[in-house]
C-alpha cells in the first residue's frame, strides 16, 4: 500500500483513540477527525500520544454534513471509519441512531471515492449487524445478517445493520477506487485513552457501583479494545483481507464477572447479591424489564436466559489476531475506571 496518511474518523472515541495510538506506534502518519476543535486542550489525550507531535493531525468532521470529510480523507491511503453513535436508549431511534450511522457512513465513503487516493476503507461495524438475539444451537459467523431488529426492537442493532449494508452496497460500485473490509466487534471493554466513560465500560461501573440490583442470567460477549484496534490494523496491512471479520474473544456471564471481581479484591463494592439466574428469575427479569427504557427493555427481553455463540476463527486464521485473556480485560477495565475517577476506590 502506498505511503500516505491514514484517516481515522471518530478519533477521540473509545475505539478510535486506541486505533490512533496503535497506528502512531507503528510509525504511520495519522489524520484523525473530531467533531470540533473549538475547545483547546479537549484532545490532549490524543496530541500527547507518543509520535503525535510529528505524525498526528486533527481535523473536524460532521457525520450528517455531506462533504464534511472531503478534506480529512484527501491524500489518505486508507480510512478507518469508526465514528458512530452507541446508545441503547435514545429519544428518537431513527434520528438519533439510524440516520447518523447510515448517512455518516455514506458521507465518509463518498468523500473517499472523491479523493482518488484511498485504497482501502476499514469500517467498524458490530456483531449486532450479524445477530439480533441468541438462537439455541446456532453458531453465528460472518455469513449471518441480523434480520430481526427494528426501531422498537434493539434499535441500536438496526443502526449497525443498516449502516453496514449501506456500505457494502456502496462498495459494489467498481469505480470507487478502494476496497472495503469490515470489523464486527462484540462488547468492547478495556482501558480508555480518554477521560470519557464509554457505554460498554459503563456496564462494569454499574456492576461495581450498585446500579444493577441483581444477578441476571445474561452473557456478555467480550473483546478488548486493544484487540479491536489491532484487528483494524491487521485488516489494513493484509492485502488479502476481505469481507467481514467477527471480532469476539470470549463470553462471560454476569455471575462469572461478579465472582471474578470478588476473587480479585473488589467484594467491598455494592455488587449485586440477589441471584435471578434461574428459569423463574428469567421470567421475573423480563417482567421487571417493562419498567426500563425501550432500548434496555428490548435487549433484556431478547437476551436473558440465552447463550450467544460466535465463530471467531476467520479473524484468527486470516488476520492472525490473538486475543488478550478475557479476565485480564475485565480487570484492566476496572483499574481504568479507578484511574479516571469513574469509580471511587474502596475506603480502607
């Protein structure tokens, strides 16, 4: 691949920042997009990264403004399109989730096609574009598409499906000048480079902070943010990379995570004590879910008491990705929550 800057959209986000750091570490010239440069110091966590002084440029980009990424991708050899909203509960799913995901993706791809320098786009999608809910005995892979999600049923999932499908439809045009590779991560946890709490890391804070009243029969399909960043770079550097790559390490149940936290000295936190991990508990959880906002409610109704199975062999065999042990990822996340002040240390 020709030498030239690598553009990362959503460079200040949880995944985007780790990609920027990994690219700088490998000696790449990086151009990262952020929403606004009007607040001096807001992105010090990026500009202070090793190599940033010489090889990082930050520019503005607005997902819903066509042409907003023209300057950002101009002259770039490759583009990582990472920017997309991630919220389970929003006021208007079409306006707040689907439109930004789809139009933002198309706006970036249009700019890439205009640039005439971009050779590959690596799109950050999600396993939620592959599956809406667990199916007994079904092992999901890159061949699967989520056909069930709607604006009222797992609307965040719908936004990822529509954005990825829009990208593949755009990529079918042979005259765009670049190829498309997609990374489909599961629930991404791990150390954050920014002080902003990511939605996924917030799940662990809720567990430790007393925000979850009971142990629910839920599995979390986890992957470390550092592995997700490496997956993107491997997809860039491997000329044979193609199609979708399911980026999932291992599942841990809520009960297993809480047991791990207790073993590692976090038992003094208000972890959930009531255990609803039984058929009766599953039914009670689904009843209690009706009191939750729509996004959380639909997630609980479709996932409680079920086990999601994924085949992650393609990303290991074709890209050579090796995963950080999942228990280490959980513990590193907790350390990170403490470091950033998202979680108060236990009083001695």
